[in-house]
């Protein structure tokens, strides 16, 4: 068994390491029968890029994908809400394509910038920002990779070969703001996206979840068929990009083993001293109907389980027992 890890290298408490002393990386380990990890290989990430995800599609485990995403800008110019982790502003992202050997060794096959699918769209708080990826997932049976074009509010589709060659097939609109995490069901008929922020032109009050039809020929051109706004507590605040957003917002998601529920984790994103609310870390349970469309079933505030309000839960997984 092979374990792949993306090391983001973004501890602001070790500022000198972020300014050249250390690099982000993708690393592979072999998982021994005892559960011990044996290091196999490492690929350093150059140019201060920051990984967010590494992923191997079940349809082709010889190919792996990595996703870099970095926004390092001091928007207010005073270092109060945002500051430079590096030595100069950097807004960038890219896709990695890896070959995964039988021994678990990673070999980089290529790096790609996203195409400029919608150059007229201006990201809130920044003009001229490039098209950047955040969130990758593959079709369960076809050699298709779905990519969140986070700075374009679009869902991109690529076809890949067993050798890691990539072909961009196009992109479709996403109705949310900051499309981030993606997930398909086992049958390959539905794709879910978690859209991190409210969208002002749609009068949103919270993060949203989109559902796409990817059945049959729609696998290569997904159609958004549902849009669900998540409940959220607390006040809005001015974030480190200098615009207003809710104090709690959505991140990763997971399907129940029977695919009757979709779980979405929200974190208390406003960690400024002015935020006196201790709410915001929430696990939302979304009930899926026979068409795979979600509705709010339950929202569990994690403070009742002893999760400190200063924590920022992000990962989520389910287990069939």
C-alpha cells in the first residue's frame, strides 16, 4: 500500500523557513504490514508554490495529481489583517501530474497552468489574478479529472491517459463563490462542489453546495442541477482580502458509505480578537434524495464535543463498519 502526502509549508510562526529555508513537497510512503511508514520518494515544489491536495483516481492508480494554490498578499498594506509570508506578493497555482510506481515512487510527468477560460471575471479584491485550481477529483470509471477553477467560479474537465497526458475538454459555470472541494458518487452520476463563500450577486448569506449531473455524455460537460445554501451562525467580518464574509464557512466534504448523506465541515474562519462568538465549527449533514439532491438534515456544533472554538477543523472522512 502507498500513502501520498502533500506538505504545504505554510507555518507563519516559522517565517524564515517560508522565505527560502524550506520548500513545500509531495512525498510518498509505503505502508508496512505493521502500519509503519517507510519513506520512498519526495518531489520538492519550486517557486514558493503551496500544495493543497494530492489525489490518485480509482480508475487509474498509476497516475496521481497534485494541486498548488497560493495567495500571499498584504491587502491592507498595514499587516493587520494580512501580511506577506514571502518577500513579495505572490498569487499563483498549478496542477501536477505524477506517475505512481509499483514501489510507490513518485515521478513528475508534468506541471500545468490553468487556461484562461473567463478572463473578464475579476476576483473580489484583486484585478488581473490568474486562473488557479483548488479542488481536484476524478470520475469513478472514466479517465476524467474535474478541477475547481476557484478564481473563475467554474468547473474544469480534463481527460488523462495512463501515461499522464492531459487534454483540457472545457469548463462549465459554477453558481457559487470560490469553488473549492469536489466529490463524485460511486456510480458517476453526480458531482458535488463545496463553494467556500457567499456570492454577492446572488444575495447569498453563506457558503453553498452545488450538485452536477455527470451521467452519460454529461460526464465531459457537467450540468449544475442543484444549489443549496448552508446555515451559518455568527456575524460577518472583514477578511484578510479586505471584503466582508461570514465568520463560519465551508471546506471539505464526504459521502456516507451508503451515499444517503453528504457531510460538509465548516470552520470558524474569523479568528480575530474582535470575534467574541465561540460558534462556527460545525458539521452539516445533508440528506440525499433518490436523485442525489441534498437538503439540510442536521447541523452539529462541534463545541458540544469538546472542540475548542479556536480550532479550525478541515478534514472529514467516513467509515463503513
